[in-house]
C-alpha cells in the first residue's frame, strides 16, 4: 500500500513472515484445544510487538498506533486469536496504564507489559451492561485507604492467562449531580491485581470462534485494593475508556482486514490448484469475480483503517473514521470468510483449514469493541443525527 | 573482531521462479525478492557471536543490483552494524569468477577477521564462491559447516560427511561457509528497522574496487544454451495386485533410487 513508509512496509513484511512461520503452524491445534500458546506470546514479546506504540523510554519500540495495527493485521491473516491477544494486550492492558497511570503504576506494570512478559485485561462488559456501558453495576467504595470492589464482569479478554498480572475494571464510585439537577453515576477505573482475595477468574468460555484467545467471567466479592490503584482521575472512567474503545476500533478494523486478506490469499491459492470438471475452478468467471470482490473488500477495509490510524497518530479527531473502519472491515471479514469457505467446498467446512477458522472467528468482529449497530449509532451521532 | 557476512537477494524461495530466456538471468520481476535464507543463517551466526562479545563488528556485504538495497537493509535491521553494497550495471551478468574477484576486492577494502557465507545460494546454486574467495584472499577456508565456534584467533566447526562428522578449524583470518543445519535467523524488530535507517550503508562501484568488468584476461564461463525446465511428466502408477511392494522395490532399484 503506497501510503506506508519503507519502515512500515518492512515491519508489516516482518510480522507476516513471523505469522507464517511461527504462528500459523500452531493455529489449528490451539483452536482445537482452546489453548492460547504462551510460547507464541513470549516470542511476540521478544519481537517487540507488545511495545510497538510506546516510546523507548518505557521499553517500547518507538512506533505509533499505525505500527501496532500493521502488526495486528499481519497476524490476523493466519490466526485471529493471536492477533486479538496482541490487540487487547496493548490496547486494553498496557495503553490505559501508559496514558492514565501514575508514575508508580507505570513503574510497576509497564516494563513487563511492553515486553510481553505480562498481560493486563480491561473489564468493562457486565451481564447487564454491554453496549450500554452506563448501566455498569460493579461498585467500588473507598474504605479508609482501600477500594472495596463488588460485582461481576463477563467476556474479559486476557484476564486469566498464566502471565495475567491485573484487570482494570470500570466501577461505579459514587453519584454526580449535573448542573441541571439530574443525577448520574460516577464511573472510575481501578486496577485489580490477579490473585487478590475475593477476585475470582471463572473458567474460560466455550466460544465458537477466537477459541485460543483467553476470555473469562470475573467476580469481585469484597475485593480490597489500595486507594492508589485508582487509574486516572476519579469520575473520569468513562472518558478514559471511550478513548481506549475508539482506538480499539481501529485495531479491530486492522484485525478484520487481516482476516479478510487471509481469506483472499487462501481462496486464490485453492482456486488456482483445485481442478473440477477438468479445469482449475479459478478459470470460471463466477469464481474469479467472487475473488475480485474479496480483493475489493480488503482494499476498502485497509484504506479505511489506515486513514483512521493516521488521524489518531496525527492528533486529529478520529471517532467517526474509527467507527466506519470497524464497520466496513468486519463486514469484509465476514463476507470474505463466507466466500472463501464456499470456494473451498466441503474442505472449507473442516476445522483444520484456515478458512473454516476465519468463518467461525470473524463473527465476533461484528460484535466486540462495540457492535456494528453501535458503530452506526456513533456515525449517525457524528453526523448530528439523533440516534 | 570484524566479521563480514555475505548476503544475497534472491527470488522468493517459496514463490514462482522464472528464468529470462534471453539473458539466462533470473527474472527478478517474476517474484518477490527476499534475502536468501542461507545468508540470513550466516548472519545469525555472526550476530549470535556479537551478542556474546561486545567488541564484534558485523558487516553485511552484497554484490547486487541497485534495487536490492532494501533487502540488504534487512540485514542491518536484524542487527549488523554496517552494510557494503556493490552495485554496478557492468556486473549484471557477472559469472562466478568475476563475482568472486569483485567480492574479494571489497572484502579486502573493508578489512576482516572472518568472512561467513552460505554454502549455496538458492538461485544460482554455484556453491564455489566461498572457496574462490579464500583462494583470492589467500586465507584458509572451511566449507559446509554444520556448527561454528569463533574464538579470538580461530574458527572451528563440524562438517557432516557420509557416515560421519568431521571437526575442522582454521586460524583467522578465514572464510567459512555454513549449511542449513545452523539455526534460523532472528526476526528484525521495529526498533531494529528504525535503527537500520541510521546505520552506515556504503554503495560502491566496480571501479571503486579496481575491477574492470570488461576485462576478459581471466577465463569466463560462457552460457551456450538455455531452456525452460521441461514440464513434469506424469509419474508411473503402480496398482497393487498383491505384488505392489515388490514392484515398488523393483521400480526404485531400476531407477537407482535406492
Ligand atoms: C470473545 C469476546 C471478548 C470480549 N472481550 C472483552 C473485554 O476484554 N473487555 C470488555 O469489557 N468486554 C469484552 N467483550 C464484550 C463485548 O464488548 C460485548 O459483548 C459487546 O460490547 C456487546 O455487548 P453485549 O454482549 O452486552 O450485547 P448487548 O448490548 O446486549 O446487545 C445485544 C444486541 O442489541 C443491539 N443493540 C443494543 N443497543 C442497541 C440500540 N440502541 N440500537 C440498536 N441495536 C442495539 C446490539 O448491537 C446487539 O446486536 C468481549 C466479548 C467477546 C465475545
């Protein structure tokens, strides 16, 4: 893609090579056994992937958000579970600490997070609060110099791996009276280290896709953490995670673009070599057109996330662009996964094929990090429409 | 310790590879150019030594068209300290002799304690460059090593031969070539990619090295004919009628495959 600098292109090529030689060979087994390969995570750490968007002073690689997303796209071509582990590890684990953490919090967590030696989760979603984060019920009450956290979270990525150090949870810390007299919840974010008494990480979910990614329900039963574990200002919880979610949408868009690209690559290779009625199926116009359509979707999805990432890195507003990128790229991934499995015929229904995995994995792209209905809501609001 | 690693840009080993039937050269447009894997392994040997010995200087060197600069830079991203790129249109069709003479001149000019190369490139597969270099540089040569140990004054290693393993060693300066038995090369990280931009990258011409490409006084290899690889013929199908095993054995013996 011509907007990439030489170094960005080299980074993308390098991560593609890593993905093809290290990640791809273990993807089927990891998916089959619902097991995140900590060995692959460690190798990604050594490669500096978890440090991509952070400056060298904190042990990072000195890149930007664009660089991180390029790596996520390259990984997702062959294994979405690994790509989301990186996306969540950086975007939801390390980034909030880097951005809102105190010097002590940064010193305690960042070195291991940016090196991929530790992971952090971000717990926003609850059984009764998904798309509507304002409905959060988890509470945190200041008792002396400790927060006492009670409540539960669900579907939290990277919250229970062997190297998970903490989960940052959103919790109601009080009430606020607006100037007009209405009362609203005061939301804050609090770092809860794994292993704290009363903090239980439930068994991993039996998911239909992203099966090697680590996802758990969490419960908090009178969990006591130091007052200093408040992340960012009290009452700024909403604002903090909204920025994280906006950025996360770009990263999910990059991930979805990688998935769509992976489907395209697989379909191309298969269609050229699969002979039916004595000819390669690629020689049928119907198949060729299908693949052409897949290519067009990959291209559009990539343009959309590149633009959103460039805007974010340049400090320009990017809310609408991020929502659009997430919307079109998750569509691209779903449609390409469907087309690719169709081109594979019966083989495409076998879990050992990459396309079958993309078929199961891609659906979550339309749900996680804000459902696509929520993206439409964001875009509509950005257009000034009541939504 | 100064180690020069010879690297080469080749058409992607896993992609489609084509010959230009007019010139007999690899058709560089036919597939993605990549750094030859064996050269990357050679670089890994040098970098691993440098990791453990801070006073090691690693130089990547390549004789390649101008366009190969990006690929050579990957060697810098992986960790080499500097690069020497011999780029000259006059060297486009260089045979093994001219290539060795040019590389030897460049190696001399840069200075070295040890030169590490792959035993065989995946494109031309000449396999004699390391020996020619050692001859031209008048230093010992240890070929096809399956393990390498570098000490202050010497290099040693093992070489697999039919039915055994040989231990070889040579005093430095020396030229060694390695095989695929050595470990995979590391991946460059982003910091390395960014740092590569600022590392010394020297581009030299044949004239800079005192090489006259048109000089025909030495013997040249001349290509007399070239043809595309014939398409694969259909194999022999042995249908098992109770004697399948025997017939497969007969087939293998007949074709001297066992
Ligand atoms: C594998 C996986 C990993 C996840 N990781 C994390 C994580 O790390 N951290 C975290 O906090 N969360 C995580 N989530 C949760 C995810 O972000 C939520 O599932 C998602 O935001 C949707 O919330 P919900 O499931 O409650 O759906 P709901 O909010 O119940 O939505 C149900 C449906 O109603 C639609 N809908 C809702 N409101 C409207 C409206 N106003 N107009 C039109 N349609 C509407 C939605 O779009 C959706 O289609 C993860 C989920 C999964 C599956």
